[in-house]
C-alpha cells in the first residue's frame, strides 16, 4: 500500500522543479488503513475508499472519529 505513493512522490519530485515543485499527492485507502502509512510515503492527503452500499453510519463514524472507525 505505502509503496505506491512513495513511487509516485519520487517520480514527481524528480520531474518537477522551480514553481511547479509544490503539489499534493492524494491517496485512497481501503477501510482499516489509516493515513499514517500514506503520510510516511509522502502523500499529503488521505481519502478513504468505500465499497458500494457502505452504510451511512460507517461514513459518519469515520468523519466523527477518524480512520479507526472504518
């Protein structure tokens, strides 16, 4: 999981210079995978991926309590 964003961040860092050096790397992660491994790999944003039909209460729990609620 964390090796994907690390590879992307490394490639982008090698290609971008000067005014284009700043960027966000957003990573989607399955339920139960929090933002920590993504952040260590260089991702700046973490988005939970939801299976179709996920209960609204589950989504609200993550919004309220953080990724541990997934």
